[in-house]
């Protein structure tokens, strides 16, 4: 089974809590605050491992959590940072947000890394709150939780040559002849239900060839095996379009496949192609050959005739493929998908929403942090949070919206009572 899709849950480590502590030493009656900050939570990091070629790692494991940061200590000791969780993925892995489909990372080069779920920031200890007017603060912050989300992984095979064509064109047979790959071969459509990779060696040189399962009309809309495997063609440097010489009209099939490629992606339509007529050992295939040659010449494409069964023309085709690859620019190997970056929202931005009679919700980045980090059962900490809300304009916005004494106000998910 070829695992090229997976859905997994990732969570960065929570930040450690800051602590309230004071120096307790002999002959130091007023030692002052000495509470250290909590450590940052570990990140969930995806790293390309060139030894992997499928996503089978994620078949039986779907939850990945990084280590949380340690809590701060007395004597201004900072908590240790949580250890990052490094998750190996094969080259060609595309990471998307499972719900929105947003591209998070496109991992191609060996050793390439991407932070998918950052760890939470550690909370400050009471030492950080010392000031000229508050020499002995009893305030500390909780650490922030790490990011958590479900992501969808898609594998796009990275190959030098991608074999495309209708079912039963002979792609699997050709791959088995020119490499050590042993795909399933039989005389009926859709024998190949998964991509197969083979390494072709010739004169101390090698290339990677991918057999992409047969495409049919409507493949760009998901018909047949379309959506599952069209993406594997995108990162091939060169496409070998294999035509079935025993078909009634190979040229019609040629046009149909090219139309499906173009409808799926304009980038695919522009990929360099080599037209190869297979099963030339059959009389009907030889009758088709002049028409195939003429069409290829019309489109400015190289054309070859082979028989994967009798090996006729196969050696000449392989030699030509190495030459064609040498002529292609290196940057033609792949086109990396790039995430769309947007300006970060102002952390102090907030919204006031009336949930119902006597119920209000305040939401925003800073609001969420304040709700999570504040020790609300500590009077000094709660007063500080109130002052922050006042400076942000939250209290004024609530008054203007019509909040009344005794109403319930939610700071993100934290429930509080509004008191004049």
C-alpha cells in the first residue's frame, strides 16, 4: 500500500508558569522578588528525511505533541525550555491546515525544516513586575498554551521522469523493464492502483522514474484515480506520454490526457513531454506510427516507438531521456508551493459581541493571552488585568455597548461578572 495522504494532530508544548518567590537569606531582611519565568514550550517541527518515500509513519500514529516548558523557580531561576518534537517526512510533503486548506509548508530539500505548531511562551515570574512603586509584587503569569491544529499531509513524488497515459498503455511494464521496480502488471484497466518509483541506471548514471496510475476523461475532477495521483506528476522534470499502440485511436487518447493535465493545472500543461508509442511489435501500432510522428513534429515534441514487451527501442529511449534531462534547466525539477503571507493582526485588536440578554464576549489576541496568563484568584493580578483592559479601551467599549452591573462578560472563554 502506498501511503501518500494523512491527517494528523499536532500541538506545541505549553509554556511553563512563572512563579512568585522572594529571597529568604540570613541578614537580607528585604531580599525582594526572586521568582523566575517559565520556559517556552517546544515546537512541533517537520523535517525532510531523504530515506523516507511514503507517509506510512502516520498510519498508526496521528497525535504529535511537543514537550511543555518547565515552571520557573526561586532565586530567579528560569524554567527549562521544552524539547522540540521533530517529525520526519519524505521529500515532496505538502502540509495544509485540515480545515481551511491553507498551505503551511512545502518540504522538498533534504534537511529542510518547518515549524508547524509553535510552543507557547513561558509566563513571567514576579521579578519581572518589580518597579519603583511596587517593590514586592505578588504577580506571576501562567504560560501560554502551544498552538494546536489538525493538518493534512500530501505527498507529491519527486521524480526525473513521470510516465503518464491511459490505463493499459504499458507504463508498469516499461518501468519493470528499465528498473528493479516490480509493479503489478495485468491485461485490464487500472492494474496500477498506486504510484511506483524505479531507479534507472545507465552508463554509471541514474534517473528516478515514476509510474503514475492511468488517467481517464474527467480525471481533473476526480474521475477514476484522477485527484489521487495527478499531483504526483507536478514535480517530474520530464513527462513520458506513453500511447497504447493497440488502441483504436491513440491520438485521441493523447489529446484527452493532455486536456486533463491542462484542466488540473496550467503548470502541468507546460511540462516538457516526450511522446512514446508502445506495443510497436503489433501491426496496428506500426500503422499508427506515421500519424504519431506527424502530431509530435507539429507540437515540437520528440517522438519514439518502443515495445516494452520485446524491448524494441527501449535502450534508445533511455539514452534519449538522459540527453533530454541534460538539456532541461535545473530549476525545472519542481516548483515549490509558497504559503500566502498576510499581515499579522494587531495584538491589541478586540471585538465586543453581545451573546444574549446580559451576556457579552470580548475576543482578540491580547484578550486571550490576558485571560490565560492571569491568576484571577490573586487580587493584585486581577487588578493589573483590569488596568490593562481599561488602557486598551475594552471597558469603555463595553459601557458604550450597554453593559450593566451584574452582566456576564466572557474574556475569550473566561467567565467574569461585570461590576461598576
